[in-house]
C-alpha cells in the first residue's frame, strides 16, 4: 500500500521495503488550461557537506546519468501531456557512491519567468517513489495548492542514515529557478 505524505512527512523506505534496491522517482503533471508547461525533475546527489562532489552528480535534462551509475534520468518531457509519470529518474541504491548522503529532488518550471508560468497553472503535480521490481508505489507526495505562485520546489529528499534510506517530503516552494538550486548545491 502506498503512503501519501504531506509537507514535512517522513518515511523509512528501508524499513517499509527491506529488499529495496532499484526504485524510480516519477514526476507527473497536468495543466488546467491550454498552456504548455515544461516541468523538469532534477536530483542533486550531495555529500555530508551538502554539496555535489562533482558537477556530474547533478542529474538533470542535460546530464542524464551519474558517474557511479546510481541514477539515470530517462529524458526530458516538455509538455506533461498524458497520464502517469511524465519524467522518471531511475535509482539503483546500492550503486550510489558511498560519499553521497542525500538525493535532493527538485522540480522546476523551465523558463518560468519568461513565460509567466507558475504552479497555479497546474491541475496536478506529484512526485512518487516506486519499487522497480514489484512495480509497487511506496510513497507519493502531491503539490500543495498553497504553492500556487511558486515556480520551483524542493519536493523531497532521499536521505541515507545508518544504511537506511528515508524519504522526507520537504515541499519547500520558491521562485529562484533551477539555477538557484545549482548555486546552493553545486
Ligand atoms: Ca521537462
Ligand atoms: Ca501528465
């Protein structure tokens, strides 16, 4: 059974699914009107100091694979048209470089300022974590309607603590663009 988290919610993934190895992080969105909105899923693989150890550990539409083979982005989706996951990042948890302590999942609207786009134009957006082998959804976190004017968000973090993976739904909306996160973590 999937768990739906709200802002600040936390789940021990290893306790819930002890055999968990391969997961994917799915981002889905739909728009309310005839707008076309390009959401982008990105992951910053950060060390204990909260920084990516090298640029290649920032996974986004222009850098699809991490050097350790731990993460693989399946490619940019520019419209969100259609149901289910519109962008997917695969994670092979045991392959992840041991210096990486957190996977910070960021969702941002491409060229939001130029196009005057914001989350309020979306009818739905979510991030979910799915066990690849069983195809079971483990956890889901939906966009909070309080973030209507925001253009980007740290959705959540996968955090490694004492060899157990946790998911924390941070839900911190902002208007700084993907570059704002790059400035923080790269
Ligand atoms: Ca996209
Ligand atoms: Ca969609």
